[in-house]
C-alpha cells in the first residue's frame, strides 16, 4: 500500500484484526521509509450483475423483477412465492459462481424457463410466450411436443 504521507510503496503489516462477524479485516501498517503508521480495510466487493436487454440498454440485475415475472406467469398455478424467490436466488448465485457479471436478458429468460419447465409446464409455456416469445407457430408446437415427451418420461 502506498504510504499516505511519503508515497513510498514499502510497508509492513504490524497488526491484523478481523471484525467480529468476519466480514472486515483491518490491517495496521508501517511505512518502511518514513515510519508513518496507517490503517487499511479489506472487505468483500459487492458482486453486481448487469443485464443487457435486447434493445442494447443495460440495467442492474433485479431479483424482484424475475420473481414478479414468474408469479405473473404462474397465476392460478401451484407455484408459490417462495418457489419463485428460490428460482431468482438460484439464478443470481449461478451467474455469480460462473463469473457472469454481464448477461443478456434472454439468457436469464432461458435460465428461468429451465427451472419452470421442471416445476410446472403450464407456467413454463406462459412464461416463454411472454418473455422469450415463440418465433412462430412451429416453434410453439415444438415446445409442446417437448413437454409431452417430458411428461411421458415421468
Ligand atoms: Zn512513508
């Protein structure tokens, strides 16, 4: 760390302390050139996911928006608020774990669909029709066929 007094980059850590909850580390340092003592803090950097929309606009990843989208598609279907929250949290965790901090909105749509498809085919179809749009009637029929295949396998 650069000494705030003389600008030297030579320093040594003379004391390290962790906050009670373990989220902050405080280090007491001493400049080897001028003897100045100063303190630095180490914290987690907040991970922020940026979503790129089809229009090219970007916006911050918003879990609440995903949850609303799912619940809207799940109207009168056996999907709970808690399940919708879990899906949104899973997707956020997945993106952070993968280091994907810039993601296309369609990719988020795909991730939601993947999970809805397992939970409830009707909600899945509704969600897909609103958020990812079927390219044409053939695309829609293909999706229905896939779902029928899924339910036969069960
Ligand atoms: Zn110094």
